[in-house]
């Protein structure tokens, strides 16, 4: 089909040219003698002017018809500064209706009032909207910058298998039944973790992949059951070398796509993050850090605080909403009381500072010296609002951290134009599973423990820390990675520490364990969440906005109606019978 120009590229410099354009009708206005048509393609919209000579050709044209228009570019008398092509229009000399369209079930425009379920059911129509197209273009640019940057730094892109063995990596696998091997299953990879480590064993040294990953887990706004990560692995490296590569990649992406020059990324340990922000993925674009008030209340007679501080790891923590006391009524604070209970806190104490005096839920039970110590420790000023939680340190920190983020948004403390990166390091090696009544790997069982903690793997797992690290951006976990275990004896100790016998480990990872017998190099890497990165760059908080054909929060595809049933013949071929 003939086409000389893209619609959104025409400018005043093209005036006088004869052009042929194609696209969808975004809008039609009939002014009697003249008909104005906004014609849209991926590049943008241009106005077509049709006079009475061609009226018959366009009399039946409606929104989303596809037209081919030949005509002359002329300067517009009534210029539209809101349109990139607003200084010109095309005076139609011939209009060809390429295809017709029924009335669409949703408005196809930059802004649409369609519910998300409607947008997902008719995703092929939603894709015509500029915001979604721009997000996919942005995603494409990120992947191209990534490929070029890593290739220029000596990495090679290697594809790893999609059909692989089911291994315990933290989430449920998607299983694929084998027709040939009766009763056996492949699994879709949760990540290329084992394969990329085997590539290091194989001497590849510098690998990357724009890798598809699959996890059968509960969803949320920033998670999909199938997702993509920028997967990177390197041999003969330590943390610093991995971080240097990642920082360089991020700087390249933000320089090119946001015209932002990033500074060196700060670093905090996991314990520091929890103590200051109550989260291992803190949003550092605003302050309101958690304050430990144990010293203030060490001799308190207030029963609630006293009982907590007498417990191991008891804590009284606080955050201060500066100059915000007059913005919260008692009803507002009651809602925050219910909010912190979601995170395990039993209660939320509060105080307001006014004319140098403290009032609030616990004001009457605090001694004058405790109030004075609070004012001095927290640097309180009039109209400040203080929230306090007394509980086990982890509960108090987590609840205050969640409250901090909620207040940051509610009080408009977050600068949406800032990009704050943070390396979170020194994660716990293990976490205790109440469900399984044992310690499990906090990251994955191939993460290297800190060298000084190797001897404590069995005797003191609670206080073992790992060489795992996350990169956080604006409160989102952008990537997770670690230096891996390369010593088979250390690997055996880690398996033992999480209650996995060598027989069980060999059953699940036998081929992987065998590879460690033949000279495994020290290695480490990361998996960067591509969708999360693009989501932040695009300025949206919904990951479905940067995926061409996303799933719903219940992991279903409304457009294709997947998952769906299959006929009995297919099930028999796969040796599967369904329970009734």
C-alpha cells in the first residue's frame, strides 16, 4: 500500500508537498461544506480536510475506519498548539476507504473512561492508544540500550531453556505435562538461575539475556505471572564489579531516555534499612525515618511500653509527620490505627505538639521527663504529629515503614521527578518458616554466605548473612542478585542448614551439583525486572500498562479467555485425568 509519510511526522516544512498517508479515523467533524478528519497512525495524528467534492467518498466514514488519503500539505489557519502536527493539515484530493469498523466498546483516545477489564478484554483496541504504544516503544528502547551496553562491555546474549526441570526456588512452578514420558512434567523457568550459573561453569564468563520467567504466585499491581528480566551473570568477580556494571547500565538508560545524569548509588545494609525505613526496599525520596525510642522509655512506668521493652528484641519506634498535626482528625488517626494492624501492630500511639506541649492518646500516662526527652530526641516543633508503635522490633519497624509510605503519599512529600537508587546489601542468609518449622534460604540456596559466617551456618543460622543484594528504585525492588556459591563443600553446608539432605539435593539439583566437581569459577550476577524498570520510567504504577498482552490480578487473560478447558483427547495423550 502506498504511503509517503507517517502522520505524526508532518510539519510546516512539508507545506506544499503532495503526500499519501494512511491510518485510523480518530475523530470526524462535519461542518457542512467541510469535513475534518483526525487520522491516526503509530506516529501521531494529522488533520485531513475534505471539501464538498469528496463528500460522497467520506459520507459513511466513522471512527476507526482505515483510510488512505492523498492530498496536499497546507498551513492551518487555526493552528492547534496541542498537536505535534497542529500547524498543518492535509487538503484531501482522494480518499480511499481501506476498511470499515463497527462501533468500538471503548473510547480510543489518549484518555479513556473504559474500565481496566474492558481494556484488557479488547486489548488490541487499547493498544491503539498513544499511552500504551509509547510505553511499548519505551520498553523497546530500554532493551536495545541494554543489549548495546552489555555487548559493548564484553557480554554475550545466550538463550536458556524454557522447558526445564521443576526445582524449589521460592514460588510455585508452572508445570507442563510430557506426552512422551508418561506421568512426568517439565516446568517453566522461574528464572534462568541454574542455567546461567552453568554457563559460568562452561566458561562463558559474561552472559546476559532478556529472559522470560514464569511464577505461579499471587499477583499485585507490579507483578505478572509471566515477566521479563534482564539477566546478567559474570565470572571471576566480587560485588563491586557486579555493581559497577549495573550502575553503568542504569546511567546509560536514564541518560538516554530521561536526560538524567545519575550520581553514584548509595548503599545500606538490610539491617540499616529496616531500622531507618522499616522496609528492605525503602523509598528514599523523602525523610520521616523511624526513630528508636528505647532509651527514652527505658525506665517507663507505662505498662504497654514497659512490657514490650522487657521482651527480647522489644522496641518502641516512632515517626514524625512534621507540621501535619492540623491535617489529621481523630477519625483520620483511627483509620491509621486499623492500617497498622494489617502489618501485625497491636496499636498505634500518637501525640501532637502544640505550644510546646504534647497531647494525644498516651500523653496522660507519660512522665514529664519522658515528654521532654521525646521533644529533644525527635526535635519536635509545634504542629508536629508523632506516631509510635511498641512491639517486637521487626513488627514495629515493618508497620511504621508501611505507615511512613502511606503518610508520604498522603502529605505529598514524594517528588515524582526524582529517581533515587539504593543498593541494599548484607541480607540475612536464612529466614524462619513458621509453616515448615525450619530455616529456609532467604534468597535462594545458591547464594554465598559471608565468608565470616560460614562456620555459623549450622550453629547460628539466625545471625548468618549473605552476599545477596537488591537494587531499589523509588521504593520498588528493581533487581535482586548475589555472589553465588562456587565451593561444593560450602554448598553442601547450606543444603544441610535448610534441612535438605544430600540425597534430596541430588534428586532436585543432581546435574547442577555434579557440575561443581569440575572447577567452578567464582561468579555472581543479577536479574533486573524489565517491566518494573519501564513502569517507573513511564511514570505509571501499574505493570499492566507496560505489557502488550497482560494478565489480570487473578492471572487470567480476558482477551483470549485463557486458561481454558481442553478436550478429553488431549488429556488422554498427556496421561492426565481430572478430579471431579
